[in-house]
């Protein structure tokens, strides 16, 4: 009797808490439950960070919101699952999240061996080093013998190994499970150097006791293209993420902003008209409405707006566009045409 | 002892309140077969799901990754480890050895502290017993993980930067990169000292046996402990100097960022050791206290009546009896300490969970293989330890009529 | 002999008794106490002085940090940082920043649970404390009703209040109906085969399934509460949810396993032993890793568990093994006569366990259960490693707030956590000791 009750209760509990289903058509599931389940980081200012009331904001978060807006016309129809570096791929593989937008580096092994697809790059990053100003060191090549703090389970750990080996330098690696612990240990003086993606260094520097006493060294030792990830085997969903992201880039190129997206629908530029759905129906090919891109941009703005709002020069992070500028301005952001 | 429960019929768990057949044996087997089928079915279901999920996700499975190159660095390794050429298999061994290193030393320290505090709690000195009580009550009521954090960040904040670090000259350097001790470098002929040590151990053991046999036969006592200790200390020492003292020290020197050379105790290790041993000691102290209290006062009185002085009373009468009560719970404390060493994952001490179930898992994504191997390793350590302690416990256990 | 002398030989004879005198000043009162318990011999004196020295080293800095130098109010980091760090405190200042704890107090208790919904958590807390107090205080009557409240009513109420209810259980009605039919059929068949009356069995099964249907209906009912997903739960709320659910789930499982381990049936015994020894042999953190990384892979496609639920499953399995050993201790402590007496009365195994053995054994192991709970309560901190925000995890995550960043922030947070955990664990261990003394009456061998 007891056991049956227990099994029943457990089964009920299981179904009660059961999240999304990971079947072939992610879009159908998402539409059925009414929101996008988005995997984000556990707190990285500028990329995905909750405030005291639990509202998420950041570059990666805005991509999730753009996808939600493209599907539902509502940038709030999204739920966020904070994931550690360790959990992130399992969470995506098991269908716990529909979309992983968590400053994840696109590498060949991840793309091919883990059953994942990278749907583009929303931030071109590279690994850098942060050090105390008082150390009087101006180049990463002077770091021989240093103690280096970083998190485990990331490409940074391997990059730093390669870099020091290539330059014949010796070092001590102290690898923590969580980013917050890395920051705390670096702040407490356990390490001379803190290494992670340069964007992360700027973000984490805000958490230090005295941000002004730390600087980021000029060397960038790796390519870290960060982008959204989906499961392999659902091309429609893959296309949605890919093209929503591209739409935000193209919108910036054509001057479509959150504010003027409605009037731009009647623009003379055929490229803009196709994108915003007033000409042709490109939304249909990815299972969405004709004005999918217009809805996404209305919710979060174009790529430039997203960047400036979250990590740009006027934010505490103060990151300049650099390689993340549009291709027309010498950067790498290049959206294939919508036609 | 209680009886083994007989005539189970398995109902009470199943829907049928009325017995199927009135033969309890048949009922028992029916129930067991249903249970076994259920468990096998669940295991099978989990297995097929796992395979299906792995295939659907396109994850390669298997143990091949153990032979591939790891490519990341580890801050403490007891064996040769290089990020350039060492494999994941080697990472596993490094992690396992680090676990054993912190657990082994932790167990010794915890036992020493625990016995001291446990005896101190029984002291007639009010101050001592109160202080011991405060120690026990405060440490065992605060989560170990929290204590590890406090010790780690406390240790880091208290210790100075490497350039302003403490310099004990030939004894080593202490700063927030760790404790850097001189490392013995054995020269030619050092093996003779080792041989001498082994021979001395054998001699001490032989003397002990002989002395015991003689005491049994004639009642005469031979100071075998002192003689044995003397042999173990002095024989290798003599050989060491005769063979020309083939030992030099590699003394750590301050480098650009941190000292180089010598042996290093990294702060993570020190913090883990302090936290694990003080926390476990608070439990051991209670076990020791209970053990000593459980020995009947009459034992002391009888020993005194036989003319034994206080020292021999404690050594020959009280402690052997207290040990019988102390050892089983002590074993589980040792096992707890070993398992708790896995909390090092929170402060980056590179033991098994941190470096293998952490870093290696993250780099390879082989969750099933790595987690299973890690759990199996801990399970093996636990089972071996408890088998050994059971054996020892049986040896000292009271033989009841 | 004195009596042989005549009175005249003696110059003075005391005729009345002297009043009793106090013992010498050195062997009574405070002085004697000091002498005896602190300075009775040279080693004792040295020990006492050593203790005094230890206290001297520990107490003043502690008091200074926690009280005298501490900052009790303020709006941001400036009040808790020295001038060199951009604050208002003099250089060399080192004290706790209680202002920061005050500012974050709400988050430490509820996590990111929405402010306007926190009354739901409060109600759950009050229900729990009320039910528990009634159960734990021996003199309060209605124990049986209380247990029913805590075991059935409370979990459902807590689940609905905390998550918001209106759960999607619609798909469960049909499977449950099928199960009902099967169970009724099996019950009837068994009764027929053993040539006994099928009615009572059928009745029991029917009641059970009616109960389950009602449960499903309540869970699926829309009470108009806002849904609060478990991702925003945190702080003390998560700590208590994990610890309480863990212990509640492990109790029935642990009893079943303990009975299984002492069963005469070889397969049952085998599985019980393997299960118990496996979970006792591995560290909790690997169990949590397993539940967070590996468990999703074992589930059929399309089913996925919430992160908190995964941790709960891991914790429940883990603690049920420990609970099984505690219960086994209680079963073994019962005198053999209880078993023999029960059998002599003609009770079958179920009746014997339900009416004779378990009530006595469970009463015996109450202190053991409380101790297991204390251990579990402390172990809940481990979930922060897999990224859940329990009390300690919530405190740690608040360190990343630049508004309060200062060198004393982390130490303040840890000190606060230590004090809270200590109060909880210490009071529980006192309760356990109290019960131990209270129960320490019979069954002594």
C-alpha cells in the first residue's frame, strides 16, 4: 500500500515538475507550452545576469528574448535556466532547455561530437589575462611562473596550457568549479592572474573589491567565437535561431531600430521590406509569421542596440565594438541576405 | 539479538490484502520474483534510454578517452604529470592519489586532535573541559562546506603575498601561494639507509614477539617498546652516517611570482586538511568520550586493587576496553572524512572529484563513464576500509560465551 | 584515658559544643573551586593558563569583528570599506558588515521568490512549524491526527502554495484509471486463488485509488495562484525544502530497506544490502553530480526533471540508505521476545511489523532520525556546487554585487551563515538529547 502510494506520488511529482519535451519538432513544443526555455549562465554581468528581483538581462539573454518575440511576439515569453559550465551541454541534450545562449565557444569537437549545432556567433571574443596594476607587468609574456586562476570545464583551461607551452613558460593553474569562486580566490590574492574570455574579464572585474586596481593585459591568446547552441537533428529550430540572430545584424546594417521598426516596414529598401515581412513571406519557411523579424527587433532592438545596452562603452563593462562591429565598419558581424 | 524476520509474504507493499496462497514460502518467492523483474526492468529501461539518448545526441561513449591526451595543468601532483603528454587515465591516478593524500593525513590529524579533545572533555580541569565542549559543539554544528570556505578564504587573507611572505630560512617559505618546504634529495648510497630501516622494523617486530612469548611463559616483562623504538631510530641513523650522509636539501627560493624548488603544500591542501581534520575531530572526540565513559568504573577499581598504577591501568585495562566501543564508529568517521574530501571541488584542490569528475568530465563530456568510475572508486575505498576495520574489530571484539 | 583524670586536674573543660566552623577559606567557595578545578597541580595550572591564552587569542578579535567594530546600518559599500578602499571607515578597520546582511536578508530567506508572493512561503512555514511543534513536544495530544496532517495534508498544501498549483496533471487521469482497473482485477484474482473473501481487499484498493484521483484533482485545480518556477527559489527556503523533503522521503524508503535487509528472502535482502552499501559508500557530491549530469540521460525521451527535483531525488536516495541503517538499529535493539510474542499471538508478518515491531522500533530511533536530519541539513549546502541556491549558495552569490563589495563582505556572509546553521543544528541536537533521555527507560540490556 505504502509503496504504491509512494510510486504514485513520485510519478505525480515527476509529471508535475516535468519540463519541456525533447521531441523532433522543438518549435511545436515551444508553441504548445507558450514560452522558450533558455539556458543561460549563472551570472555574468552584460551577458546574462539576474538583478535583485530576478529579472535577467544581457547580450545572451536578449537573443533568447528575440527568439521568443519572433515566435510569440512577446519578448517576455521566455524562461531562463541558469547552468554551470558542466551542466550546459547535458541540459541541452536532454531537452531541459530549448536553446543554450550562454557565452559558449564554438569549437569543432563541440559542434561535431556532442550532438550540438552552433547557430552563429553573437560575440567574437578571445581569451585574455587580468592582473593587479601593482604587479607592474605589461605583457602576458612576462607571466612565467605565475599562478593562474580560471574555471574548469572551459576552453580557457586548454588555451592557457597551449599558450604557456608554446612560449616555454611555467605556471601554476588553480581551476575552480564556479566563476564566483574564481573571482573570490583571485580577489583574495590566491593568484597573480585571472584568465577567461576578455569580455568575461571586464564583467567579472566589476565584482572585485577594487576594480580600479586591476587591468586586462593586451594579449588575446585565442579565438573565442561565442554563440547560441541548439540540439542536432531539428533543422527548423536551428534555422529559427540562426535567422533571428542574422536579422538583428541586418537590422543594424539597414538602420532598423526598436523605435522605428514599424515605420521601416514601409521603407523603400526591398531588403528591409523582405526582412520585416512587408514583402514576401520568409517567415513561413521557418514556421513563423511573416513579421517574425519585425517582432524580434521590436522587442530587443538590432544588434548594435543590444550590444550598446548590455556591454557597450556606456555600460559599467565599457567594451568597445572592436571586431564585433558590422562588416561595413571593419568588424566581423556579417549577416547573409534575406531573400 | 533479534530474530531474523520470518514468514514474509510481501503484502503490505502490494495491492492484494488477501494472501494468494497460504504457503509463506511460495508467497515469498512470488514477491521476490516480481521485485527482481521490476528492478531488472527499471535497469534495462534506464540503459536503453541512456543509449538512445546518447545516440540521438551523437555522443561517443566508451573508455577510449582515458588514453587520450588531457592537455590541462594540475596544481598538485604526487606523480609525474605533464600537461603536454599525460592522458586522462593519468589524471584519474593523480586525482586519486591527491584524495588519498588529504584523507590519509587528515585521518591521522583528526585522530590525534579527536583523542586529545575527547580526553580533555573528561578532564577535571573546568577550563579544559569547557573549552573542549565549546570546540565540539561549535564545530560539529556548522556545515563542513562552510568551514572549508572559511578556512580557505581565511587562510588566503591571513597569509601575505609571496613577496612579503614569511621566510624561515632553511625551513622554508610561507605565503599565500602555499608552504614551500625543503625537499630531500637522496644521493648515492641512500638505499642502504632504507634497507637499514626495513631491517630495524623487522627486528623490532621480532623482539616484540619474543618479549610477549617470554612474558606469557615466565611473566618477566621486557621493555620491547623502547628497544624496538631505539632500533628503528638508531640503526638507520648509524647506517646513514656510515654511508656518508647521502642527503642534500633542495631549498625553495623566491622566484618572480612564487617560490620555486622544494616541496609545496598549496593553500587548498592546507585549508582542506585543517577543515577536514578539525571537523572530523569534533565527532571523534565524542566517540572517544563515550568509549571511555562506557568502561565500567569497577574496572579501574579492580585494576587498582591488583596493584596496577594509573599509567598501566589506563594502558592495559581502560583503553583496550574503550577501543572496542570506539572502533566501529571511528571507522565510519574515517570513511566520512574520506568521502568528505570530495568537497575539495569547491576550493579547487585537485582531488578525484575535482580533477576527474570535474575538469576531465567538462573537457570530454563523457558523463556516464566518468561519474560511474568516480563513484566506483569511492565505493571501493569505502568497502576496503570497512572490511579492514571489520577484521580488526573482530580481532579486538569481546569473545562472548 | 581522659575519664580517669578528675575534674580538678584539668584546667579547662569545655562544657558546650563549639558552633560548627566553616571549612578553611582555601577549600570552600570560589577560592576552593578555583584551586581544585583550575590550579590543583602544576600541570593543571599550565593547562589552565594555556586555555586562558587560547581564549585571549580568540575572543577579543571575534567580539571586535562581530560586535564592537561591526557596522549595523548603512546604504551601500561605503560604510563597510576603509578610506583607502573608497569608504568611510578608518584604515585598519576590520568588522562585520551587518548592514549588508540586513539589506540582503529577504534574499537570504526566500531567494529570488517574488516579493508579492512571499506570503505563500510564510504560510507554508507557519503550517510546518505548527505541525512539527505538535509532533515534537511530547505533551501535546492528537499525535495521530498531527502525523496525518504532516504526512498528507501539509506536503500537498506546501506543493500547491510554493509552486502555485494548477499543475499539468491532465495526462495522468487515464493511466491512473487503467491502473485502478488492473489493481482491482489483481486483488480480486488473488483473493479467489487463496479462497478468501475478496471484498475487504477490493475496498482497500478502491479507497486508495479514489484518494489518488482526489489528489490529482487538487493538484490540477486552479487556485488562482501565480506560478513560481523553482529556478527563483533560494536561500533558507531551498535549504529547508531539500532537508525536509529528503528526510520525509527517506523515512518510508529507509524503513522498507531496513526491513528488506533483515528479511529472510534472499533476493530482497540482496537488493537491500547492495542499495544501502552503494549509497553509503559514495560521497554525496558525486551523487549530486550524477543526478544533475547523468540522470537526464536515463530518462525516456521527452521527460525531463526540474533541477531542484533532480537534486531532491539524489538527496532522498542518499539519505534513505543512512535512514535504513538507523531503523535497522532500532529493529535490532528490540528484544527477541517482542517478535516471539507477536508470532505466538498468530499475527502474520505484516501485522507483526505494523502493530508490534515498528511502533516500538521507530520510537527508539527518534534521536537517530533527528541526528540524520541534522547531518542532512548540513549536507544541503552541497547543492550549491551543482548550482542551486541554498542558504549558503544565496549568500555566496550575493558577493558578486558591486554595491556591497568590500573586503569584509565575504567574512560577514560566512559568519552569518555559520551562526544561522549553528543555531539550527545546535537546537536540533539538544532536542535529540532530550528525547534520548526521555526514551532511555525500557529495553536496556
